[in-house]
């Protein structure tokens, strides 16, 4: 016998003409076949050697394939959720998962971003996002500079782009930008060398908020496919709603949006959602009720609804929560208008409310984003 198949399509033993030694041909998934001598003339020994080699090479190959798959997110900016596909979102969530336990340790410090310079540039008020990025950057060992916009040269007439160009000349690694103008982060990302993260641009997008919401949901439900999620309230002015609709639907969840007619965007039918103006109908069978902040600062030139009237119709309390599934969870990106869009007691009820968990997940998500984007930028600079 001059040849023997050990594992169909994977291992073949054979003898060359004029040679008494058994040769091995090992074929691994996604790799060219490797041919080498077993170093023995005895078939039984050759079989053992070939199986051992196959096992070792297969293990290495699996690690290699996993690394390739892991490296699916190659972008150096995070400005729009529309830029992310399902695999990229899942990759960011998986990376963030690693930081959840890290953030519960006594010493919360590593050196993954040691020596890196990160700027927090917030042109709008923020508590959660700004401090969350600051905590994330510092836990990764980076130097974070908070630019106090009220003290910046913008007030002397400098354009935003000039401010960004000035900061860009200091060789930062990441710029985190919150600004009232839609699309501003994207514009800046095209004019600087650093990674740019959109920390909220007007009513447009808030990608890291949607990612942290997705991580919070994933840790409760594991699978998005069977979930029905209600997003309720001021949909029109909410960047959180827009980013969540995109991210959660890409992950497989079904979305109901519920709100007063005048607070539903004109193009709402183009989004992957079912629209309701009635809480009772919209909350039916929902696993999660995500409430939105009424964006008072963006409701200009329009009449603000009366707080009591609005709360009676659209504010979430224990009674309206009964319309959803029995153990449905409540979420809110914060900051909350207690008694306007959400009942204060319900918001603080840790058996139903995931609001504080969302904040904790925010740090993990932002750590993951900072690490991934800077790594991707390093690769871009190398190539
Ligand atoms: N959720 C959110 O963006 O909160 P801040 O406005 O406090 O950053």
C-alpha cells in the first residue's frame, strides 16, 4: 500500500517513488495543503505522527482564523451607527464585555493606552458621556484633556474647524466630540489625523449610548432575535432613539416607537420600526421599555406640553408598565426629567430599572471603543 487517507480531505499518508519513508499531506480549513516527511517507514508510527501534527496545526489555525474574524472592525472613527454592520457591533460588544469585570476590581488601571493623548471636546452639556469617557481613558492609562469650551478661543470668533486643526497639531490620538450640529463629528474626522468619536451631534446620532444600551440588554437577554423593544417619547429630537433603532435592529431586535404624533420624525416609516401613538398598544408584549428624555433645549419655537398632561399620556409608571411583558425592564439614557417622562419611584426600582446598569456599561463600552479605534489607527499609520 503506497497511500492511506486518515481523515477524509484533511490527512493523507503516501510514499514517493524510490522512498521508503511515509510522507504526510495535511490540509487545514482556509489553508494550502502542507506536505512533509513523517520521518518513519512504519505506517502505524506515521499515522500517529500525522494525527499529532494535524492536531497541533489545527489548533494554531483556529487561533489564526479567530484572530482574522476578530479583526473585522477596521475603522478609526466612530461617528455614525449607520457605518457599523452586525459583526462589527458584536465585536465591540464582545470587547467591552472584557472590561465589565475589570471595572469591578479594586485597582482599575491598566496600560493599554499608556502615553496616548485623548481630548474631550464637549460643546454641549453632559454628565454621563463626558465623565464616562474620562474614566474609561484614565483606566486605560491614557492622558485625557477636558477642553472647557466656555474658556476656549471659539468665544473669540475662532471657527470650530480652526480649533480642531489647532488641537490636531498637538498630535492627539482620539478626539471625543459632542456638538449641537448634526454631522459635525464626521466633518471633523475628515480633517484631522486622530480618531474621532461622536459623543452626540444634535438630534442625529449618539453611537456609544446605543452600544452601551445594547450591552446592557445583551447581559440580560443574551439573544436579541426574540426581543421586542419599545422606544418611547420625544423620538423627533432624540439622537439616542436614532442610534438605538439602527444598532438594536441590526442585532435582530424588533422595535416599537411610541410617542405623540408631533414628536415622530417625518421619515419614521423608512426606519425599521413599528409606530404607535398609544402607550397601551405600543407596549404590548415588549421585553424592554426604553424611555427618552424630553429634549427641552431642542424644542424651540414650539409649545412644550404640559407636564401633567404629557405624563398621563406618555410618562412611564407602574400602571403603564403593566401593558408590557410581566417582567419587562425599564431603560433611560439620562439625564431624566423625573415626573415628566418617567415616574421617579420606577426609575429607582432596581428590580425593574436598568438605568444605573446602563451607566456602568457605558464605561466598558467606551474603554472598548478607545482601545479598538487607537489600535485600528496604529494599523492605518503602519500601512
Ligand atoms: N445619556 C447622555 O448622553 O447623558 P449626558 O448628556 O449626561 O452625557
